[in-house]
C-alpha cells in the first residue's frame, strides 16, 4: 500500500474514532429536572453515598431518568444509574445481584423466586401510566370501544371498521368499510403483558389468546418493534389500530380510542383517568396491585402498574441506606416529576403504604 | 540462475555458512515441541469452548424439549402463554429466506467475479473490487435499519404490482400471489442477498484467478468464444471453490439476526407466498429473549441449538459437495 494511501486511511480511521468518542461523551441529559430540596419529610439525603445500579422495565425508564436527575441535586454523593433492557432483564439482574435495584412491570413468577440470591424481594409501586389504544382512520376522529369489541378486533375476528360490534359502541358515527390492520409488538414486552392481561380480565369470550409478554397473534396482524415502532406503523397505515404506551402515543400525536370501563362509561386515556384507576385498584399485602379493569366512573381501564424491586435484607449498610434514600425520594419529591413526564402519580394511601414499607428493610 | 538484484536474500554463492539463520542441535528440537504444544493447546481450547457451548445450550434447553417432545421440531404453533412451543414455522422461515438469498445472490456474485476478471480494464479492477468489498463492511444493523425505514415501505407497491400480474398466472400464484407486505420473506431474502454478495464475490474471484492461464489459452487456441472459455475452461476448474464460497455466504444468511428481525415481519407462519411476513429462528430469539423466563426462555435456547444443528448439516453437505466437485475437476471420478 502506498504511503499516501496509508496516511489517508489512518486519518479516516482517527476521524471515525473521534466522531464516536464525541457522540459518546456528549450524552443527552434529561431536560426534565427539578431543583431538589432537602426532602419532603426532612430526610437527610446529603449524608448518603454510593452507586446504585438499576435495570429493567422500559415502561418506567423515562420517569426513572427524570427522578435520577432530581435526586442527584439533593444527594450529591449518590450515583444512580438505570439501564432499561426490559422487565425480564431487570428481574434476572437483581436475582444475580448484578444490580442493586430493578424496575419491573410484572411480578416475579413463583418458579423464579428461588433464583434470587439475596432472599426476600420487596415491591415498591412508584408510578403508573395508561396504555392507549391508538388508531388511524381517515374521516373518524373519535372512537369508543368496549372490552369485548377490543378483544374481537385484536383476535382478528372483527376485520372491518364498519362491523356491527364497533357500530354498536359508536351510535351515530358513520364508519368507513376500511379493513382493520392490527399492530402489535414483535418483541417480548411488558406492555403486551398488561394489555393482554386486561383483555383476559375484561373481554370475556372474545379474547382467547391468553396473557403474556408475547402471545400467538393471528397471522393477519402486523408486528412492529418497540412502542415507537407500533406508533409509527399505526401512523403509516390507514385503518390501523394498536396498543401504545401513553408517553410514546402523546409524542407521536396519535389519536386514542375511549375504552368502556367496568362502571360502563367510556373513558379516554389521560393521567387523571389513570390516577382514578389507581384509587380504586385492589392492593395486595406486598403492595403489588391491579389497576386494570378498575371500577370507578372516571377510571381508565387499561392502566398499567410498574414497580421498583429491591432486596429486603441489605448486607452493605452504605448501599442499603442509599437505597432507602432513593426509594424515599421516588415516593415523595419524585412524585412531582410523574405528571410532567406523562406518568400518573400514586394515590396518597398507596404512597403512604410504600413509604412505610421502606422501614421494613433490614440494613447491615 | 542468479536471483534479481532487488531481492533481499543472502548471496548463497559466496556465503560460507548457508545454514546461519537456523537453530542447531537441541535447540531446534525444543522449538519444534514448544510450537507443537502451543498449537495443540490452541486447537483443544477451541474444541473445548465449542463443546461447552453446545452442552450449556442443551442443558438450558432441556426443559422446553421435555415439555414439547418431538412437536418442538414438527409443530408450527408458538404459544408461550399456553406452554406450546413448535419451531417449525421458524425453521421454515430461516430456510426460505436463505433460499431466496441464495437464488438472488449466487448468479449475481459469480457474474460480478467473472466481470471483474474478464471484462474490467486492469486499471479499474482495484476500485471495482474495493467498492464490492465495501458492501461487506456495512454492519448488519445498518442493513436492517435501511431495510425497515427505506426499502420495505418503498418496495411494497412493487411487490403488489408483481402480485397483481405474475401472481395471477397459474403456477406462480402460490409463490407470488396474495397481499404483499413490505416486511416479508422476500425483503429478508433481498437484504440477505446483499450481505452474501461480497463474500461470495470475493471468494469466487480468488478462486477464478487461480485457474491456470494455460487452460484459458488452450481454449482460446481452439477457437472458443469468451463465454465458451468461461463455461468450459474456467468454471469447471473453480466450481469447488465457488461452492465453498457460496456455503460460507449461506452460513452468514442462516444466522443473520438483527437485519432479518427488522424486515421479516415477525409473523410465525408457513406459507409459500414470499410476499407475506414470516419469522426466522434468529429473529424470534432476538425479539423474545429479553422478556422471557422459565420454559419460554428454555425453548428459545433450544431453538438456538436447532439453528446450530441446521448450520452444521448445511456445512457438512457443502463440504461433501466441494470434495465431489474437486475430484471431478481433477479427473478422479
């Protein structure tokens, strides 16, 4: 190879390395930070130190990132990281003690409990958010759907927008005969899990595909990767309908359908409606709760829960105290960050229960 | 014969000790045994790692195979919530997309190889070769992103046109008919063909250049046209190597994950219509592994083992084909 050729290739290689380093170093920080105070209930954050690594649910990722920003203002000696990667990864990482805390949309299955090396796991609810049923139908801006109609659509049984079931839910609306294109997730997802769980609970016999991170969708449906992928597919196809989490749907400016809740009223997805669902949710002793298919006139029936999980026994006192501080922040000042980031904050009763559970952690 | 003056070798005709650079006595034997030891250890380590990988996958995949039995390979229903794991649709999708890639890539690649050797002026040969090799430098994920964001939406109309014309002819309707989707077996096959082409081209080119010029000259001397020379003198000689190159490319196509996962449509179905969405083994593992647990995860790992087995079978078939071609070319059979 000639000398000039070698020099050119070396220069190109160096340039590529610099470009990569520049993009890596110039990481975009979350612009939703609030100025922290010394804590809503006088908690002393400044004495905490340590690094808290977390991973898991992408559903709660945006909230966690905003809370990390706010927390770093009050607890200067604590570094909190959240990696995302999915609820499954979060649970596995916590089981192997690779992270100190994890985010998950679903509870740990009984056969997986024995793999958790650190013993008992505590669930802390932090936020919730609606899962929208977004649609794209030219000429129609408002659609109402009952659970059984929704089940029929997503099972592939209802194939046209002017089907009698949809017409029955929407008296007076003229529906075109466009074919329905159902869009679902191709990747295993907690959002799919919550949505299919809702259909299993509320749709009755029209939904037979069960509940899971992935289900056996009919072949007439379309698959897309990630919430943004589904949003994009819905936007691009006339007659498309799909389930998208609230913050992605708002960002993509999608049109949402109103869903009939248990009390019989059609409710559109919004943060207030999600909070209403949380008020009437049934809460278990371990603070896991079911906000899906909630009763209450203003409740949005497809409200998804998500939790932060940590070990009850913390052998390292510094990390244990830092974790308690982080959880305290999430449940007090951090709650103010929920609505600006398109999440619903917890109702006071659930928040109090979660705060009390922090004291049951055994430190040291 | 005196060596050319710009070669840097010791002048053997006047050097008093020609064996100067070599070790002597016991040291030579020791160097040999050290080398042999290192080579043996390296080989054993590779084999050991391979064996450990196979054993680990088998160990983790056992649960799913126990639950499904033989229906793991013969069943076409993949329903994790109901504990049903049938991998047939994924096996089919892997093989179909690779077959489409093979049909598209092989003629094009051999054509490019022949073109660069026979037709391109000597001066332009280097740039043309560099551009082809650049295709191999593109990362798979870039192919996948380009495929899903640009290619699939643009090509859908073209697929539908073909489906509406060729797809209505008898005999062709089973393959080209029906509703066309941008993300489909065909798109996955095209992207895989793009990824296979540089590999097959560069290997074919290497092999074709090794054809002795005596062969070519003899054929020209007998009055053969350029195409006849290629067909009778060049290709038979290089067939073995080309098949080897094709199989190498096929190996890449069978295991390609992210690009296929993005463009194949993620719908598990067995259908002859190439314009419908499908699924492949690598794609479903990539999509579902993150959130999987328990038997579901075990089933995905078992499918990885299945893909491994398919690739081994294809490689063995390739190797026997290459041996048979080589023997025939050398006039042994």
